[in-house]
C-alpha cells in the first residue's frame, strides 16, 4: 500500500480524488495549502487559499477518515505567483497565474515537501487531466474534454509525473464527480466550481492597478501605419487579441495586435491585419524531458481551453520557435502548449512575436 | 497503527474513575444546585464536595474556590476582576513575556479598552523571571502582578514564593496561572503568597470545559458577567455539575498519585531530553534544565519547522506538539520561544514532548528511535528514493 498525499482545495474535485484513492486502499493523507497569512489580509486568495476552503477540506477529510494537515505556502505563493502576475501585467503581458501556481507551488514546493519530509510515494490533485505510468510517464487530456485542465500542467517533467495521480481526470464528466462525492457523503458534493483568478476575485485590473499603477497610465492607440486613432487607459487594461474596447469608432472590428510598454502604445488592426504566425517561447519544457525532435509538428493550444492550432516547433538553445500554419494573435505571458492528439508534449511561455 | 500520545500539556485523557463519576451525575442527579427541593440539594451537595476536594488539594478553604469554564476564563476573571475591583485606586498590571495568550491578550485588551497600564517583564534565556525584575516593574499604582507557575510550552517553573513576597510587601494583588502545574506538582496557597490561582481540570485527567479560580479571602474580584448570582456572584450561571464533580475527583486522584507519578514521569522526561540531545544534531533544550515540570521536554531543532516535524511524527504514530496547539498551517514562531532570545528562524523548529500517566519506557524508546529519522527527512538531509 503506497502513501499518497492529496492536495485538497476544499472543492469537490480534490475531495473526490482523495475519496477514490482511499477506496482503492492507498494510505491517503490530505493536505490543504495556506496561500496567504491568516490575519485578515484583504488580498487573501478567494478560492483554495481561504480559511473557509481549508475548513471545507478538513470536513471532507474527516468524512473520509483520512489524516489532514494545513501547510503554509504563503511565502512562495506571494513571490512566485502574485508578484510574477503583477510584474507580467505591468510589462504588457497576459500571464496565467494557474500555470505559475502549478509550476512553482503545487508541483515544486508541495511535491518536494511531501516526498522529502513526509515520505509520500505519490501526490494527487483534483485536476482534470490524466497521467499514465507505463515505462515513460505521459500526461494526457482528461476524459471529459470540456473540463480538461492539461493545458495548465504542461510544465511537468518525468520526475514529477512519475509521482503524480489525477484520479478525477479519468471520470466521464463533472456529473460523475458529483455523483461520487454524494456516494461518499462528502459535504463538498454540491459546492459550486470556482471561476475567478483565485487570489483576486472579480476585479483583476483593480488588483494590478494597486500594485503597478504605471500600467494604468494612458497612452496612444495606433494603427499599423503609425497613425494615432485614439487613447487607452493603460496597457494593464489591454490584452493582445481582444476585440478593441479602446474607445475608437472606426466602424470596423478592431483587435489589439501588439502592445509596446516602453512608449505605452497599443497597436490595433482589423482581422485581415493579423499576420503573426511565428512566436518566440521561453522556459520551454517537455513532459518526456527531451523534445521529440529538434523540429516537430504539433497542435499548439495558446490559451486555457483554446482551440488547437497546427504548426511547427523548432527547439533552440534559449527556448523554441512556434510557427503556426495560419495567423493567430497570442498575448505574451500566455503558455503555448504542444499536443500530440490527447498527449501533452510540452510547452513554453510566449515572449514576443517574431516577424516571419 | 498503535498511537503514542506525548502531548499531555495540550490535554490529558479523562481518568476512568472521573468519567464514571460524571456519568453518574448525568444519569442520576437531574437537579439545579440552586433549587430548594431534594433534587436541587443533591446537586448542591455534589458541587460542595467537589469544592472541598479542590480546596483541600491546594491548601485553601472551600469558600475560596470559584468554578469556571476552564483556565482561560479563570485567567480572564482574575485579570479583569482584580483590576476592576481596585479601579480608581490602582491601574497598573505587570506580567511576563511568556504568559499564555489568555493572560497576555487579556492584558492587551485591558490596556486598550480599560485604561490599564500594562508592563511586560522579560525572562532570562532559561525562561525564569528574575524576581528583581518584577520588583523593578512595580510602582505605587500597580494593582496586579500575573506570573504563571509553569510555562505551557517550555515547562519552566517560576519563583512564585519570592515574587509573591514582593507583591505582598508592595500591596499588589498577585495572580498565577497554574494551569500546567496544579495536579502535577504540590501547590499550597498556605506556603505561596499568591492571591489568585487559575487551574484547569483537563490538564490533570479531568474533563474539558471546567476549571477554577482560587481567590484568597479578602482579595477583591469584580464579576465579569451578571445574572443569577451563583458562585457568590463571582461567576454567575448555573453550575456545570457533572464537570465540577469531574474536576473534584480528578483533583483528588492527582493529589493521591502526585508523588509517585512526578518521579516516574521526571525519569521519562530526562530520558527524552538526554536521548534527543544525544541523537538529534543541532537540537537544544528550551527552558530551565531542572526547574521544569516533571513531564515536559521541549526543544528547538534548528533547520526544521515544528509543524512539519509534528506532521511527520503523527504519520509515524506519535502525537507531540510544536509550541502551542495550532492547526491552521500558519507558521508564526511562538512568542515564548522568541522571549528566550532564540532567533526567529530557529524558533520555528520548536518541539514539545510531554509525558503522562500512560507513558511507558517503551513509548519513550520508540520516540527516541523515530525522531532522528523524521528530523533528517524534514531537514532534507535524508536520501529519497527516485
């Protein structure tokens, strides 16, 4: 019987993950990650980091009769998720904090602790994804494509994957998850899904504005030819690829093509003017630890729940070049994730568009 | 998995004789002690007997015992009640940096909302409060001095007789939180010049939720709550009859067994101290080596965080504690350990091991064998298989 630690957020998915592993006879230990200090911090995470979520997780663990502990990751979360998120926005990027949290907090700090300090054989979470352990360890989309979260897990390598379990990723759909929660009498069975960025709640712009006011200084809105067509309220309010809500009435549908933080400029254009096909990626990793080839075909997903786009990946010393078959707008800071069918091959963070 | 419980400072298991006495009350004694008919008189008699038992154990007279809901309420009643009773005449409160939160947070609250002047006296690195420092902190308007008898984290015993003599000399009321020591050690108010003493049943094999405040005859304590006037108006509210009976029986048993148990537990404690210091690198004993509770072995283990050590030991079947009880995952170092002059980083590695009546030599052997392995893992110095 192996000892499996389950990261319990207080929600239904991770509670069911714990329940399924316990039912299979594993020695299951529940842990809840404190992501902020207890003293009524107004920036307290809203979903899995709150006191109430911790209590929900504790109740679920008690129903399952498994040991449960709260662990403090406020320091690493503040540094590697919140601060990075704010810095990235201030630089005109559109970061994905869930990717950072998975990377630095759950599968680095927590994984290291449970294996090293507490003798865990495996770590499980309530993510909708699958991992298979037959020789090589492979990361796959969840059986329920609608709930799939494999995008935000692309950075996992063999060492981490070898110790991971995603029990709910094997389930048919969310209804099955809730049915299992009901069967085990889990109080989280009817708890609603979390939607917002966990540590912010609804208004991420207000959150960033407080920490990086320079990202909310007005600047020019320009067309590709350099003509100024309006003004915007700060690059922190803009995301590349969004329909232009930049306050210009030209009668055409306009999209944010590019941000130039140095001179606070936003470049907008029509759908026809979207020409970028080639993107530079940094922090490129592969689930097999090595790329399948120096240059390989892939289906790239460029935002959470995004549509896969066909293209080529060329690996180089500092990262990789993603060359899409058709033009697409991607915001720097987002993850580009490489799929081969349902399997996650790897991915990286979009840094800049490279002129083809 | 067999469990080894080594956290008797947090709470102790209820003695079977205590549980039986309480069960009899719930089964057979339905009355309210304030009622004049037979059922009330039966309940009143049980409360009176318990009051006698508690009084006898500490050399007090029964009229000097006020039952409360536990140690925290007793501390609150002592501080708030004593300061309120002498308000207008004196307004100063002197206490120490290692008191329980029930005292320190009450003192802060009084300073903030009741115009009480609040002075904190530091302890020496061995956890002892120098009586001269208390004397120096007292001025003409000091109303109350509160110094605990035995610290809940490091087990260090304070020189109450000397401090009490200073207080008496200066006309200052003297309170001691003796929650950790009453039951384990002899505590006689005829020998210690103390005016108010807090005690708590669940620290000596009695039930949770019941305690008492000893109030020396002549010491004025104003009530905190108003109502039907029970406990001579000092703690009004219908008595927790079964709990009070449990407290009385637990007190009697503790007094009977104290001499033999203290010696036996002190030997176990010393084996833990010697074993840990010998086998865990960079571990230091916290608190005074000899002036400490017979059941308390407390340490700082550098390079660990106490919560992780507690968790890892729990998974190995051992219940111990890091500083004071906390389940929130918030790793703030203990104010007691910091007060000893230990740096914040090291203070996170505090570990408290407290033995009890049920602890055996085999339990101690198993603990000493397991702790070094757990510490290696938590420090990250153990090899992990890939």
